[in-house]
C-alpha cells in the first residue's frame, strides 16, 4: 500500500471548496492589479505579450482541472491547497495562485529578447526563458510544501515531475505563444478556453466532480 504525504490535506481542501467562509478583502485589490497589468499592455499595443499571458493562463486552468479530476477518480489530487487561501477554486488551486498565474506569462514574455532567434549561451532564448522560469517555479514549490498551505500528496510527486509536466508546458505556452501568428494565438487560447469552460461547467457545476 502506498503511503501518502498528508492524505488528510485532500479533505481539508475539499471542505474549503468554493465557499466564502475564508474570504479576505485583499483578493479584490489583487484582482484589480491583474486587470491593470493587462489594460496597460493593451494600451501599449503589446498584444503578443497579452497572448503569451493568456496562453499560460489557459494551460494553468487545464492542468488544475486535470488535477481535480485525478482527485475525483483516485481519491487524492497530486497537489492540494488545504489552508491559507481566501477562496479555494478547485482542490489544488486557490484564488491567489490563480491570479498569480494570470500574469506569470506576461512576466516571462517581458523577460525575453525582442529577437526570437537570439541565442543565450548558444541556446534559443525562448527555450532558456521557458525552462528557467519553470525551474524557478518548481523551486518555489519546494518552499511551499514546507508550509501548511500547499501539499504534494503522493510520494512520487515532487519538484521534478512538476517541472517537467506542469511548469515547462506553462512557460513554453507563454514564450512560444508570444511569437505565433495572431490566428494561431486566437485558435490556441480560444480552444483551451472552450475546453476549460465546458469541463468546469460539466465536471464542476453539473456533476460536482471537481
């Protein structure tokens, strides 16, 4: 039998799921700051940066839905947020994490050189920025799981699997999505938005699985 790390964290997160009991007012200014960042990029005409930000955000939602479905079918998610959040959206994501990922792609895109072909230490700069940001986010999770607010439930799930299967796709979507043609950007972002919206409505609001 597999020994889980803090298996009770799943039930703790589910007990907070989409309830306003722990709401804090700081969420409102955080939300306004996110809107301000997007409005500023729109005002400046940085539509590629906006596309990169939204691309990462859509991948983030997709991954969180998959994590919640894993919880439903196996009994435990890969990661949970059992405490510390003002509003738990799904078993593994609170409103604060969600708002952070809403702008993480924008930050990554603004770190990239303007020339997509420019090399950093002989490596394409988009790849360097995507991988380095993914590594930084994975290292941050090592700190988070040492707090009561974030839990890796399975013993085989940790910084390396997170780095490969979660954060590289996140930041690759932002960095490479930034350079796609507008038609491809709209197709990618719009398609993932549709998939995520249908999944959340069906599995969350109708079936109550997530």
